[in-house]
């Protein structure tokens, strides 16, 4: 299994408790650190006999490391969804996720492949949507530390609670009786419905305050901000 300690140290060093990444300092001080860590692990064998917890920790860490490494390579940039003359460059945006350029276990993976084929289809864990990051403000906040097999279940629960109790991601308007939530709940609706009967009920299970929410509660989806999630030191 991969040694996650070097990745853990990098996250502690360059990510604050609000999940913001100090790309400027990271690129200045250790621009090749992620690449060097991954390169040192490439000859390891991956076996599907690993436990679910081991696989979750592995692929969440790799997804986030590949993403941050790709951002550091291109930094400075304002968004992972670039614009040309004010128009979103969707080709470049899709290419960011679809290119099989991330090398590990003697194979090349794309971010989309890790997310969809492994984390969603194989491991069937909806909480990964609160853990994997695309480096945008609209994403879940990046954890300031790595995921570890013996802790990953608790870590994913913490991530779900942090996301759902963040009013920028989920909030309830009592006047209109409307639940406003991140488009993550729209895009991956079927993943959440595998473990509960409705999106409001899934959200309610992680809320730290009592709200009058049930399966019939009206939902409206919030604007998704593709701006780069960064901390200016």
C-alpha cells in the first residue's frame, strides 16, 4: 500500500482549516513534491483484495493529489473552467478530467476514471462527493491532511457533516420553505438515493440543527463557483 505520510505532511503545510490551498507558497517551495512522492510509489502493486477502507483512502488521496499537482503545474490560474472572450472553454474543462495522464501502478488514469469507474461504480460510496476536490470554490473543502484506511469512514462522515452544515453549500429558507443546496446533490443524485429515499432526507441525516425538512421539501440548487479555491498568503 502507498505511504500516505508525505502527502499528509504537504496538506498540513499548505492547506488551512477552511480547506483553502496556498498554491503560491507551495509552488515556490516544493513544486515537484507531489510528483516526487507519486514517482516513488509507482512500482507498488495494487491488489483488488485490499479492503474497502484501504481502497477508499487510496483513491481519494490519489484523486486529490493528481488534481492539486495539475493545478500547481498550471498555476497561476483563476479557474479550472477557463474562459475565452468571456465564453467558457468547455473543451479545456473536459480535457482536465478526461485525459489519462496520471500514472500509478504501471497504468495511466484520468480523474473521471478514478471518480466514476472506481469510487462511484466499484466502491459505491456517496460520501466521496464531500471528499474529492476539483480545486474550485464550489467543491468540498480540501481536508488539511491525508485519508488513512483505519480512519477513512470517520473522515468521510466528518466531510459530509462539514459540507452539509456549511451554509455556502446547504441552507434552508424558512420563508419559502425551500432547501438550497449544492449542485453536487443534483449531478450525483442517484448516488445519494442508493442509501436514502430522497435528497432532503440524506441532508437531514447530517444536519446539526433541527429543520422542518422531509422528502417532499422543495429543492433549489445553488450557483456552482468554478473559481480556484486558493489562499493568498
